[in-house]
C-alpha cells in the first residue's frame, strides 16, 4: 500500500522549516552551542507562573468561550489603548489564539479566495508563505534590501501590487533581520495600502522589543488603518511564555468573527490555564518586560561589537532579538556557511535562506542567550572566519 499516493499535493509540496533542521542536528551534538532558536532564555516571571498554578488549584480547568476569557480580552483592549491608543471592543474585535501563529493561519483562511494574492516581504518569519499556500492564495514575495535596513519601501510595495492583491503582511519588528518600521515608514506605505484597497496582517509579536528609545507603533493606529488591519500578537516573546502557547488577534468584527468560526471547529479554545496567567502578565508584567528588554539590548550591543571586531558587516537591528550579518565575502552560500560552522566549530546558526531567497548571503543569529554563551559561540565563529580568510 503506497500511502504517499493519498497525501495532499499542496501539503507535500511545502518545504520543512529551515530553522528546525539545524535545531534538530544540534540537539544531538555534544558540546554544541545553538544561537538558532528564537526563544527567550528567561523563565516566565514567577508571578505569572504563580497565577497559572493558582488557576489550577482553584479548578479552573474547563473550556472558556471560543473567543477566550472575557477578563483577558478586556485586558488586551486596555493594553492596546495604553500602548497604541487604539480602541477595540472586547466582545467583537478581539479573540485569543493558540500562539500568534494560529492568528496568521486563521486570517488567511478567513479572507482568502482561491487565487487571491498575499504580499509577503522577505526575509521574514517562515510561516507566512506556507499558510498563504494552504489557504489557496498566491504568495507574492517582496524582496527587502540590506541597504534599506530591510524596511519595506513604498516603491517596492507599489511594484508588487496587481488587481489580485488582497493582503499585505507587515512583519515588523522583523524575524530574522531585527529590522523595524517606524511611524514615518508606516505612513509612507499607508496611502498605497488604502489606494489599492489592501488589508494588512500586522504581526507584532516582537512589538515590546525595540531599542530606539521610542515605543513600537502599530500601523493599525494610523488614520484609516484600523478598519483594514488584523493585528496578531502574543505572549511568547515579551513575557517569555513560549510554552504556554497563547496569542491574540485584534481587528474588524467581520473578519474576527470568521476567524473565531474556524478556531471554534479546529481548536475550541486556547488553554485555560495560560489565559489566566496572561491576565496577570498584562496587568503586572511591565517591569518584567522592561528588564528583559534591557538585557536583550545589552546582548545586542555585545554581538554587534564582536561582529565588528571580526570584520563581518551587519546593519544595526533595532528590534526583536536577532542580528542578520552579511557573509557574502566568503563565497559560500548561507546554507554552506552554516553547515560548515556547525560541523567544524559546533555552533548552530540559521542560514538566511530559511527566511526566503532574499536571505541568501546572510545568517540569523539569535541573541536570546546569556552573554557567556554568546561569547563562546562568537569566539568559535571568529576562529572559523579567520580560517576561511586564510585560504
């Protein structure tokens, strides 16, 4: 019996994640150091964990509403108002997802008809393109450029739009580049979005992790954009809650209601314990976020300094917890460089091509690790590039 014959051609055609490939290898390699996984090395703050434990002790182990706890949705509305000055209705425009990734999938499935185009700036998070394909969309890739610090430029957006364009993904602060879009950058693309009647998926999972001294700005906060934007966010990065698997989506009622309908049949509801913990995170977690952001910023500066000493060019990323150095001088593909570094020095980093073809010639290094681990790994990287230059 050939089970391969019964599989979905669409699913079989998807490429496995390039991030997980290196993670799986390094997990079985003795003395290897990984700078490849985008996961905070902090434990979830104790008062947030304690609230989750308390919810279990109180027997709060039942389903919540499909849309999530009212208490949590109200706190999200408060959060969006105080951080972005956007007013959302808790019962119509907000719902709770299983991680931010579910929100991406659901928006596409709720909005896409076969053949609609999704504009995806790359390099960017690995899920956008596969989720678009699974929703029967046509992904249209916009290749971002190093010289623009991997921002989306108005002329790049304009050139990519066709009559079938429907959704623009705005993945900022960006994984893998660490690039951001400031208010002036968002304003530069807003008129193009409105003129062409596009909708926006604004993935703001790293919104709390910016280092310019100014807070992150959501495109949904700009005039005319709330009604055509779905904001996807979550608790994994800012609150070090990756394993709790909790996110949220905010957007127009008509879109959110359809996303909830799919969520209702596929998931039922997000984990109840995680939702109670997230209420505590939003109410009392600002100091934790500030502490972690300051630590990431220290590590960011340390990694940039070490790369500079090695003579490896890297623009200064102002968001998330990644750097995206250029390794074109060595004449190796990103995949070859990362594979040899892992084999010869036991350091795992992710080739830029895991995030799209425009990532060729670059590497993603996560600095969500201790300074000691960063120093050890980057010392090995320095040794590796020295050998390459001597040949």
